[in-house]
């Protein structure tokens, strides 16, 4: 049984991570359009809310509250959407809507790259030691637009350098077909290395990109907002609000990447972007932390 007669949710009360009806109406067609095969017989909104609950609260899959569908079904849908590219398609669509609502072109011409090292559980598969952060775990390499919205992500062991991770990120995630207007990438001094520069100048790089190194003033300690580059720090700040991202427990790096994409989908939906507002009535978008 499916069609309009089947309810989206059977939960009586909502959690703080649950999507509102308006947010769900925006996401629902993107999820349904990605589905093929037999009709969906579970309340799909509860599946989505279960995934977001797990990411927001950092619990085990089996510890999802019992008013969600069986945790095995929730996990199966997360993995399905990881493998069939649904998280990528949903994120790309919502990011374009958010950029348009903010008065920008749907595709960015500038981006910012940075990395974040987090501890990885001993049971979480391969990991490596980041000497700079003195952390044994994994490193998240992300590329964001000038609004801080995720463009691409790759997860490596913690021992991979920032510049080497950026090469892997750009080589495997950035193409003329996926980011047609991208021309400039802003980064900090850790990316001012021959490996990345050689890649950007070489024939293997499919997108002609200009690397702009932006560093905080010399002698200044602590966080300092750096023009064009501070937005990626804010993106990591958004991620920090999700307890499921505090550590990396995944055995499959693809799942680690999918969690970041799912969190960004949740961030975009929950930040009151007024994505359904007619263009004539739109107000400038403010993505405040």
C-alpha cells in the first residue's frame, strides 16, 4: 500500500531533530523520486526523522527510540540512499535552492577547502595518527561554497596531509559537470604545498582552479575570521552541533561521508531558508550559526 492514503508519520510527538511539515514537504518529493521497486510500506518521514535523530544525538542505531520504525529498517534506508546517490542528489538540489534564495547563482564560482580531524573508534575500521592535532582517527576534507554549504567531501585516515587530502577530494569529487562555474578555491597555509599545486597545474585536474592562500595575521593566536575562508570554519561549527559527528564510528568511509551529507541536508532544511517563497517576495538569505 502506498499513494496518498498512506500516512507519512505515525509518531505522536516530535523530537527537536524532526522535520516540520513544511520542511518535509520540501524533502518528500526528492526522496520519493529516488525510489524504484516495490511500493514503500513504512512511514517514510519517520525513517528520515530517525536518521536525523541518530545524527543529532549520537546514539547507536539499535538505541533509536521505539516510536521510530525498527532501527534495522532505518539503517537500511540510510545505506540505500548512501549507495544509490540519493544523499548527493538531495544535497545538490537543496544547496542550489538555498543559493538562489540568497540571491546567488545556483552554481558557485568560488569555494573554500579545509579539513577536520576527529577520533575514530578502535572498532571503526582503518584510522591514522594526525601529528598536528595529536589525534588517532580520521580526517574530513570538505569543500564548501561562499555560504558554507557543502559541495564535496572525502574522508581519509588522520595521517593524510591537508594538501594530499585536497588532491583526493578534487580528483574524485569535482568535475566540470558537477561544478561548472567553479574557478577559485580559498585555503589556508597548510595547502600551500607542491603536491596540490602540481595537481592543479597538471593534466589530471579536470577543472581549471586558482588556489588562493589566505592566512590569519602573523602572531595572532586563536580563531580569527579570515576573509573568504571563515565560512568553512562555520560549517565545522554547524557539524559540531551534531553529536553523531563527534567521533567516527563507521567502518566504511563512504558511510562517514554520507553522514556529513545528511547532516548538511538537515542544516539547510532547519535554518529557515524560505525556499518556497516566490522570487519576487524573497528576502536576502542569512545563514547564521
